[in-house]
């Protein structure tokens, strides 16, 4: 069997203890559901002296609605629970849809929303065993200096591959983070760094405790579209989250499209709202605006040969998935997925 | 041919007319029923190799080459040996004798000697107190390599002679080359009404059984080596161990525990079997090696990539006049079954259609990639794909229905193929009828609108061959029966049950022949100390050969039982019938005794009860070099119709339904036959749509994991509709033929043909990725927009 | 660095003492410490589903679970189904296990412990699942032998037997098509 490297497992029973356990051991890593970290450990992408498990932190589980209508989802809430939650489906359909398409059924019962947000970036030259990477001569993300995706590249372009993140971005979500000195809040939009080696503004010794999703109104429409080879298990080859806000006349007032599985961070397509504003779903004007947004997205997204799958094909699918996901959102449907 | 060779289709009390018997004459055979090991598997009680643990057992790991082609300059294992907990370290010099499953091409070493030939080639092995210690020791082994030119492209291997991947091989980097011509192909094609010539490509794919390879060895103080291994060829592993370890074979025992899937991927002797054996001998302790999934991908032996060129001609009535094939086979780094693969790539295409003339020119070359070998449908899935697509191209030119062109070229039954193979029963026309009506072909084909279509393809496959891997005239399958006074009969068979149900098949046959319930038969299999030799689970030989051997043994035993009862009843033996746990007098039905009483009576009369049985093929094959390779005592036939749609925006193909009609002779258990048919069709579609076994530009496997090598999930798999066709073979056990490999073949071409019906593009290069579909659609649109005159 | 941890796991209703290093997965502890070898290892790292167990009734991959992280949770392995069924007054194997046997859903049998546990989790939530629900629920369990059809039939058969219906046999359709009797002998 492919073995885990040796480490000490610490299982605190409070968040404060957990933060302490991280602070006192440089190089310690957090594990939530383990569905990302454990394979990465088996690949020796990390060899931490200590792993701090959040498994016993019951306080980090559950979904609740605040008085202001926002949803607070505990970081340790399993993805399956997020996907099936009536609250999330009603208020944040794109998030529920994205979570319903993450990996396969077992990984959704183990994997957590916090864990998916914190997912390591992925690359075909990186998510491999130590033997394989050694035979390659390693890559800049781990143990090496070269990038095998972009010849002569200086920045790691491993891909953000978390399905939940683009959905959360369209929803204006933020993270609640426990740190050694207390707590802080970070908007998902400010979470990213354009570096595939570590693409997050959350330090290794900080713990995401909750995800806050602002309230949405009756005019909110959202959907998620996912391109992958199989109907289950696979990471996204492309992930498209969309949001539409309709006014009282059912015409588009606001719109947002965020695309993931491109490079180190998800990409928000610009000029989407301008294109769609004032059109009414179901009309030719809306359809034309959707086409235009697809074209914008195609122009702005350039998938790289970082994750498996033909990069040109992934690019070709950008406008298709943008269009289909926008139309699905407008019809209160989705997710957009081939099965 | 001796009496033991032919058992024919009848039940034991059968009349003179073999083919006439219906399933209702049988009490066990022909009915869906559970397998003998089903409940053990369902409850987790079944014991697979990695489930075995022995006191003091050590764990072994393999150091592998990080280079695709290199000379080993120096290996230093001293630091590894010095690590606390390490008990032994082996390198190639400890087992220098080469082996290979085909005795003519031994080119493998358990651990590399002098050279490594692909990334993942085993170089050293460590046994330690636990896996972590063994892994730590691997990192302490120093190997210095001198890098050599790496071959990743088979066309380069064909041209370039130096450096040679195998230096002792004559003729550069060519592994095997076969040119055979039957009749005058050029003349025939010159007279054809229509000739289609085209190129096809079959990518590589691998077996990916869910159980990784595992082996455990013990070496007793008195010098007996016992190996438990996840193998489908116990007997060949036995022979290979004796050769490489230089031990007399009688001091080696090989046991195959319950096996978690194989599909041809466990039909070579593998490095780990030699390593755990040698390590057990060296350390005096039990040693286990369980390969990681990544290592299983390196061990490979999967389907060969093939570049196929076909040229076929037909008359204006659509009758084939000649077929001409040129095939380049990418063999990877070792021979494995490659000699056979090269022959099979040509020899197995000559049915179910009549080829008046035929020629093939197949060459297998070495490259520095994981070695290819036999995967379900060995050597014939690739040419079948190319030819069945070409047949549709021919039909199109003649405006013939694709099913009709296949009917018109049907070779018939009890005939001989152009390359001299004897064909017996042949239910191919019935297969076509079945899929045609079940799919509502006539109403639906070409009428489903743009984007959805139906496609058909046919195939044939062997039920074993008369080519034993090493030449000998001994039986290919042997079975021994032992009777207990309790009424229990134990079957001892060398046959390897790899999940296909061969142990169950033996139990059904014994129960049928002796008229006892299946529950009173126990099967002990694939243990070289206990069981007579069977050659193994490959070439779809087990039902046919082990089945016949079992009938042979059971009938000999039955004869004794009947004689003892007849003597007691003072009647003619013909009056005694064994049925439903009883011996009854057919002429005085009031007179009966239990089978337990009959067994005891026979033991009293004859001595300790038991019997042996065996099977050997009759003399078969064409009278030319290689003419016996692919010569089978019986061929199975299959037809598929695939219903698929294409999303023209994403290029994604969705398969909705597959109708699989398969002539398996007689279905000894239709539930198991259907499972084989559906599983085969699944595996064919999987390699058409999802799976690709290949290396990247560095020669590294692209993604040696079950995440990156994409096995279809339940969401990616269509509904299968198995239609069993029974043609009752005159020599098969009760008329049975194979069912486990043939039904894979048509999946791929039928899908390609369905896509053509759906959107008018001919997919000739596997796999059918969405990107390729979109490219073909673009090409088609571009061609359509060019005015006729300009083109 | 290498530390043995001692803890207690609740497996198939028993509280079992475990002593294992921290970096052992639940799969390793089940197979190599507790001798519960029914949970299989196929892919090493969460890609195949052969090691599926139930944790508090949810399908869970033992190969990605740090063994000590499921202390205090209810773990069910394939070995637990038959005794639980007997303890509830049943006979034979668990109805789902029996249906897999009855319907030919077991070929090599290696994926089946995980598959059966995923099916149990599905049936606990959805007692009469549709084929689409089955496809979804089993989509994390790769089977290399069956093409899944007989697995779906087994679940349907288990549902039928639970409802007291006669387990639906496969619609074999017409009996196998027999070709006309052939003359004896080869060409």
C-alpha cells in the first residue's frame, strides 16, 4: 500500500487548542476531511512533523441562518450536507450545486466545505508520487525549480481546482479565520494569490472556521457548471459559477461569472454585468447577451496544460459552459454537468 | 484424438442427437444460479492474497528505474542493508536467469541486470520488518545510470537500430514480424467493385483490475517454497520460479488465492513473485509484497497500441474479395506474449466473414515504455476495430445496410477460414438478428435525427487454442475428483478462477453429471500441490478445456456409481439414473437410493473413490509456420448494436444502450454468461471513450492512478442488454464456448459506426475524446462548405 | 518521531483496542491490526471505493481516514452486516449481500464489500431507489467486472425482498436463442 509519511496526529477539542497546536510546531498542517491532504501526504508533497485534525471540533459543523439572512456554514460541515441543505439550495443554489458535483459520494461525506476552500492547487506534474516526481526531476511547486507547464515559467501555474470557491465568490462570501492572535474575516475575493505554490492569503497556522454567505433575495439566481471526463470522482477541467440578480420586472440587474480550474486562482470575467444588465431571461436580448458573455469569457480565459485534459479543448468549452450555466441559472436549473 | 478429448453437447444420459437436446434436459446446467463463492465474496470472508498474514512476515518493496533507457553502472545497497529492520536487499545479480511467459522469448529479469528499459523497471528489492522500513531502505540504495537514447515512438524503433533495447536480439528493435498471405490478394482487389483503404489507430489501454498484484512466499526449513500470488497462470508461474530460482519444481508450490480481477493483467510471471520467493529463501521468513496502484500501471501488459492500415475490396453485391492489412505494434519494453500478439493481430480476423483472400503484415517493435501484453481480447480487439469500421465504409459506398453487408459475408458454420482455422458451430447470423430486432434497427437507424445514431459490429474469438505456451503433448487441462462418504464431492482443478466463475462451472458440471445438488460439490483450485495441471485462465480457454476435463472425470466416476448400484439392484446399468441426490431405477421408479448410499456402495465395490479427467485439443490449425497460433477448438461469435448520441457543441459522446448478442455455444449458467457479456462490453466502451495508457514526453506514465486513468463509473456506463445465442458446439462441454472476451470486441467499432450514423463523422483514431469529435465535426463542416468542383 | 498511539474504535458494534502509529489509515488498522480484511485496498488514495466503510452510517473511504480521527464514531465494515442481520432475527446473509450473490453481481468480488456498503447507505436513505439514484450513489465505487447492470439488479432484488415481494429475477427475456440443430463433425 502507498504509505503515509510518519507524523504526530493531534486532535484538539477546541479551536483555541488547535491554533495553539499549529503555532507550537512549525510545519504542522491542518487536516479536515482528509480527502485532499491525505493523498498529498501519500505523494510526499508534504511531510509535516505534526498533523492537527479538526475532526473533534463539533463547533465547526453545521449550517445556520443569521438574523440578517446570511448563512454561516461551519468549516467542518461535510460537502454532502452543504449540497443537500434546503437553506443553501434556496439561498445559494450555485454553492449547493457545486458541492453536489465535488468528487464522488464518499468524498462528499468525508470532505468539508472548509477543506474544499483550502484545497491545494493541482497540476499533472505535481499530484504524483515521490517516485514519479523524482523521475521527472521534480517541479517548482515541490522539490524542484522548473515548470513543466510553461517552459521557462517563473511562477507556478498549478490550478485552483475547488468547485466551491467560484460559487462562493459569485455569492460574495467571506471566511472566518481563527489565528494565534484571535479572529479575522477575509472576503473570498481577497483570498487569492496568483501563485500556484500556495495560492491563499490564509497562513498555514491559521484555521478557517466558517464560511459566511450573505443573504440573497427573491431575484437571486445562481448555478454551477462543471466540465470533467467522468460523471463522478474527477476534479474539474473547468468550473463555471454564475450569479444573476433580477429586479422586480425580472430583468437582470446584476450578474457575475467566475471560472475555475484555469490557473492558480479562479477568474472573474469582467464586463459581465454590463453585457447582461437590462435583459430579461427568456428573451432574444438575454440570449444574445449570454452569447456575448460567453465570448468575453473565451477571450479572458486561457487554460494551460497544467491539469490533465486538452487545454485547447478546455478553452473551447469556456463559452459553452458559460452560456449553459447562465441559461440554467435563469431557469432556476442546474447544475450543468454532462450526466 | 482419444475419447477423453470429446464430450459433445449431450447430458450424461443424452441420446444420439447431440444438438437436439434442450436446456430442459438438464438439472443444473443452463439455469441462472449463484456462484459457489458468491456469498463468501459478498460477506467479506473470501481470502485474497493481501488478506494473508504469517507470523514473522516481512514486507518487501521494489526500487524502480527513474530512467526510460539506461545502463546500470553501479548499485550500492550497503546503506540500505545497514538500516535497522532491513533483513535482505536483492539486486539483479541474485536472479540473473531470464524468463518470459513465452519460452522462445525470455527477455525479462526479476530485477534489472545491466540495463533498465522503461521508467518503473524493477532494479532492487528490500525485505524489512514493515513497509515503512522497506521504503526507507529503498531511498538509501544508490544506483548510478548511464543514460541511453530513449525510444517512445514505434516508427523510430522500426527505423533505428542502435542502441538496441534488447542487445541480444537480432534485427534492431523489432520484437516480432509476421507476413502471411492466403490467396492472391492483389489480384482479388484489382477485380473488386469497391476498395476502401484507410488508416486506423488503437491507443494503449490497461486492465486495471481493482486488486493490485500481491505475492507472499514462505520457505520451509526443509526447503519447500510456497508462493501465494494474485496470478491467473499458476502453472506457468510454477515453471518460471523453478527456472529462475534454480529449484526443482517439486520443491515449489504455487497457490492462487481468491483473485480480485485480472483481464490478462496477471497472466505473465511478475517480478514480485520471484522477489518474495528469493527473499523468503534468503531470510528464512515469510515475505509479502503488495504493489501500489502505480506499480500495477508500470507492470502493465495491457493492450498494445497499433497503427493499422487496411485495404478491403467488395463485389457490387457487397461480398468481400480480399483484405490486406499492415500493422505496426508498439510492444513496450519486453516481449511478454508479444510473439502471440503479432500473430493474433492477423490470424483472428478471418471470421465471422468469409475472406476469399487475405494478407497481413504485422510487426511488433520495442519501445521504452511499460511492456504491453494480453488484455481481454488479446491482439484482436485492435484489428477488429479497424476492420469493422472499414466494413461500414464499404457498406456506405454500396448504399448497403451495415447489418446486411455483414449477413452477406457470413462464412457459415462447420467451415474453414481462409487461414486454415476450423470453425464449428456459428451463431453469428442469429446474433445479428437479435441485435437488429432488440434495437429496433430497421425503424430507428438513420431516423433518430442529427445527433443520435445506431451502429453495429460483429466479431469472433477463440475458446482457447491448441497452442500450449510450451510445446508438449500432455493434457491442457486436468481435473481430479474425490468422494467423501458424506456425499460430498471435491473437485481438484488447476483452473484459475479470476472472477469469471470457473470454480462454479466445475461444480455445476459435477452436480449435473452425478445428479447431486451443487451444494454437495466443493472446489479446490489453482494449487500446484493439490491440483492437476491446467494451463491457466487466458485465451478464453477455461470453460471449454477445464469444463471438458471435468465432464471426463465426472463421467468416469458416474460409471462406477452406476455399476455399483446396478449390481446391487441386479439390473442393467442403463436403467440407473443419478438425479436430484438419488439413484433411481428408470424402469421401476419406486426403487431408489440416496446418492450417499450409492457413493458408499461404490466405495465398497471399487475401493477409495475418485477419478481423473483431462482435455486436449484435437489437431488444429493451418499447415504453415504459425498456423496453430489462433487455432481454437471452437470460436464464439458476437454482434453489438450501440445507441449513442453526440453533443455537437461539447463533442461528448453519450452511449445510451448497448445490445450484446453472443453465441457462447451453450450457456452453462446464463447469469454468469450475461455478466461476462456486459462486463466485456463495458470494458470495450471504457477504452473507446475514457481510458488511455500512455507516457508523456519524458517517458513517464501520464497518470499512473485510478484518478487519472479514468475507469468509467456507474454514471458513465450505459444500460447493457445481453442476448444469449446458443449454437451448441459439438466439442464444447454440453456445447459451450467462450463468453468472457469475444463480447468486448464489437463495442468500439459499433460505437464508431453509431457516431457516424449520428453526426456523419468517421472516428478511426481511438480514444474518441470530445476534442477529437469536435475536430472531426469541424473538418466535416469545412469539407461541406467547399463547392464540389473545387474539391 | 515514530509514536504508537493507543485508542479504542467502535467497529461493528464492538469496542476494540488498537495500538498503531499515528500515520496509519483506518484501512491499515482494519486490515492489519484488527484482521478485518473484508475492506479492500485498490488504489491507495481515494480513487476507487474498494475500502468503503460506513462511519455513522455514511459511506467513507478508509484509505483516506486517519484511524485515530474516527474514535468515538460508529464504524461498520462488510464483516458487520451478517452478524447485525442475525442479531435482528434474520437468517442467512444480510439481504443486500444475499441479493448480490443471487443476481450475479459478484465476479471477482474485490469491489463488492465497498459497493455493498455504499448500497446499504443508499437504501438507508432511499429505501426504493431509482436506477438513476443507484448510479449516483454507487458512482464512487469502481467495478471492473460487471458493467454495473447486475449490481443494479441486485439492489432492485434486495428492495423487492425487503418489501416481501418475490425478488424480481432478471428479465432474461426469451430463453436463449437456440440455433437449429447442426450436423455433427467438423469441416
